[in-house]
C-alpha cells in the first residue's frame, strides 16, 4: 500500500471542486485513458482577471485525484500570471508530499493548468519543435527536460517517477539517458562507480569485462524490445559493435543507442572506452 | 470496523487448527529431525506424517514431496534444476501470463543465452495448444505452464498440455500455487513431472512451499547442503511450518467440497450482483474454466487503486491489476496479454474468496461497491463523455494506444 499523507487521503476522500465550470474561460486536458490517468481542468475569471472558480475531473489513482483537488485550491484567487508560476513541487508540497513514484500526478496537474491558461489565451498548441520520446505514454523531450530541470532529476528512474516516460516497454531508456546527459552534461551526473584508481586491465581482462557488461547490462533490455547488439572487435579502448533489428516501435536513433552503450561500458569497464558502430 | 477479506489469492488466514498443530514445535518439541536421539526422532516422525498428508492431497507418493521455503523457490528449483540436468538443451516453453516467479526466471535465462518461448493467450485468457505443439523442438529442455491464473482464476487444460509435452519426451512443470487446495488434483493419473505449491495460499503459514517431483524425474538440487529432503533440498527443515502445512493439507481435503460448492456459490452471487448493479462492468477470463473462488472484474472509466482505497475504507480487502497497484506504470502483464481494452484494464479488481467468507461478507460488498464506482465515475472525465456518446478521443493526445500493449 502506498504511504499517503493525511492531506492526500483527505483530498482523495473529500475532493474539492469536482466538476466542470460552466462557460469556462479556459479548459485544459492532459493525460489519457490509455495511460491510466487523465485530468480535465476548467476555470473562470472574475472581473479583475483573477481565477474565480476552478474545477477538475480526473481519472486516476488516489494521488492523481488528490493532486487535482489541491491544484484547484491553490490557483483559486490567483491571476493567470501568478498561476503560471505554480510548479508541480507546489502541488506536492500543498499535499505534504507525494511518494516519489507518484510525482507524475503533480506534474500532470501543472501541465493541465498550463494547457488551460494557453487555451484561455487562444494560444495554438505551442507549435515548438518537440519529439515524442516515450511512445508508451506519449511524453515529449520538452516535457522530460522540463521535469528534469524543475525537479533536479538525475536518474532515469526519477524521470519515470516524475513523467512516466520509460515506465512501459523501456525502449526509450537510452533516449532518456541522453536527455539527462544533455541537461546536466557529463560532469554533473551522479558519479558513476569509477574503477579503482591504478586498476590496469590487461587486454584479456578488458575483453572479458566488455563481454560481461554487454551480456549483463546492455543486451538483455535491448533484446526484450526486439533489438540486439553484436560485439565485432576491440582495439585498445575502442569497442566496435553492430546493431541488429532494433525495436520497430521505438526507433531509437543509433546515435543515442551508441551513447547508451558507451556510458554503460565506461561505468563498468573504464572511463576511456569509445564505442564505434560498424555498419553491416 | 468490519473486515471483509476477499484477497485470498494473495494470502490466506492460517487456519486455527493449523496454528494449534504448530505451536508445540516452537517450544517443547524443538529437536532437529536429523538428530540420532529420541528427541529429534519424534520430530522426524511428525514430519514424515506431514509429508504423507501433503501427498494425500495430491494423491502422490510421500517420497515425491520436497519441502521448500515458498512457491517462488519451488518454481526456481524446478526450472533451474531441470535445465541443469539437460545441459545440452537450450530452449524453454512457458506462457505470457505466468507468475513473476516463472516469468522473471525466463528473462534471466534469456539473458544467459536460452531461447524462451512465451505462449500467448486469447481475450478470455486461454492458450492455443497448437501454438504449444509448434513451439516444441529438439532443443526444448522444459515446458513450464501455470495451472491456474492468480489474477483471473482461469484454469489451463494441464492434463491435455501434459499429454502433448510428454508425448515428445520433455519434462513438464506446472506452477499450481493457486490450484492446490481449491480444485482436486490427482498425481497418480497425471502427466505432470514437477509441480510447485505454496502453503500460505491454503491456510498454512507463509514461508513454506512444496516441490512435487515425480519418481524418475531428472533433477539437480537447487539448494546444496545436507541430506535433507532425500538430498533434493539441503537445509534444516522448517519444522513448525511443515507440520502446519500437513494439517492444512488434511483440512483442504476435508473442505474440497465446500470450496467447490458453497464458496463457488458465494463467488457466483457476488459476480452476478455486481454485474447487475454496476453498468459497464466486464468479467476478465474464461468463466467456464475458473477456480471456484476467483472473480476478476473491470469497471470501465475508473481506476483500480482508487477503487481499492475506497473499498478499504469500508473494510473490504481485494486487489487490482491496475497500473498504480501493479508497482509499475502499466496494467498487469496478465490483462495486457489478454488484450483487455485500456478502458477496462486500469479499472480491474480481483476478488478471491475462501471458506472463511460468509453470505454477510458478500452482502456488504454488494451494498458498498456500486456507490464507490459511481462516485469515482462522477469524478472521471470520461464517464459523462461516454454517457453523452462523445468520442473519448479528446483525452488521447499524443498517445499511440496500440503501443501501450506491444509487449
Ligand atoms: S516506455 Fe517509453 S517508449 Fe515504451
């Protein structure tokens, strides 16, 4: 059973502001039935352009309902400029915290608010450049990046807890790792276990370690998605691999896949490993 | 508050008779059954008796009963112990709806170079036996197929499967954790070579299991140690629990008719009433081939964890295959393998009964649950849309629904 705070339980058992505002000024819809949670937020402004009424309808677990209820309480009385600044942390904080695995519920609240404000302003669904990274849950690179920055996320698991991205078939894991790396750069990522200083591998040991790491850490998750990887050769610190039949549903770019393999090998074999791809 | 416990496929109450039978073995009768003296010897005799009782429940020979620590150990021992006996073979056949104790062993084997075929199921959770026939080849070392599904209660045609497998001379294991004690089993007339069961699913305590190994079956022990369990599982016996399981097996034989009569009738009434009272409710799984105690329902447009928590507020204990409760972000692998539509998969609830349930228990659920579902549907953005005939696609943005089920 999840450890919910009393505040979460209260807002789940006695949700505030359930329903749809009539003749709403703004409507925001996020999530989906397929993904297991969805939220429709509606609000109305008063003559001073402050949010007079905000209501929600939510499909989802207890924390999704509680987060929606909290959101409507938080934004009531705010101007849109103020409401825009509400973060998912504010929602979680209002509820006295959420289990980390449930943080995506608070992110969904913030997204619904944003969508509703955009809807009021008549902004077209922001046509900025984005790419759907996680097809299982329809999560874009922009959403992932934002969650990473706003919540200081450093691991792939955290990204999944906060956005759901990567919680399904796992095919997008390399892409999520790549976004994490892009945001923090290599230095800021939590220090990977560096091989003890002074450890000098013989060639034979290195080959064995590379093979072991591929078999244990890298190939099984790829196989689970219909992909595969073959070790072609090792020359000094350069590891040559060939990619085979990647998951047809989630076309991960070979670039990020290569990066993923490289970062794993650097973690377990040595920091100087370079991965090169051999075309069949 | 009233407690209505309908989660017996998760675990059961230890029968009071079982507790009573166990107690002396914590205190006065603490001898080690392997000891030479009379003090240990009397315990050894009681363990032999418990073994006979478990054998009687399965109509097996006592020498075919190996006590283990749980169902998961039995599954691991059966699969890995068999593969070790056939090192020249590299193929295993199983299904997509196994318990994680088998499913994840499959993943583990795959990572070590084994080919693992997972047979699919249809919308009712049934296997296609032709798919099994086609999957068997020269390299197949083991077929391991669930007896009865823990989520839906669907019973596989295990003897038919066993016949197919044995005709090709291949060892056959079944995880019967949910079946033992609920439906009659007869090993004397069976094709099963190895079978796992777990004590706490049949009113014995947690931490005790059995691996049935038919005489003449190749098996390499998984736990290597002393000569206990005929050398097939080292480690000092969990004496009180073994005694408890023996008692539970005896009670299971006594209660078999009640399980398939009164308990089945309670389950059927619960199911029928809920279907009548709550619109847009579906039954998951083949209703004609089901455990007598299990019922999996899906309430469309609401989410399972919310239902569970509101039920829990009324003292009702059940479980759900929804994403939020499966510990992942996707609905249970069983419902996904069955292709339960996503409108329903997230709102699945499993009720599993036992002989301790009463008519009043069922009345309570029938009284409370309709209001709970209605309340959540009022909060759900989909229900009104659905009622008004609007397409539900408005909240599908950015999603490739087919993708949520590609595994
Ligand atoms: S989990 Fe991200 S694409 Fe499947």
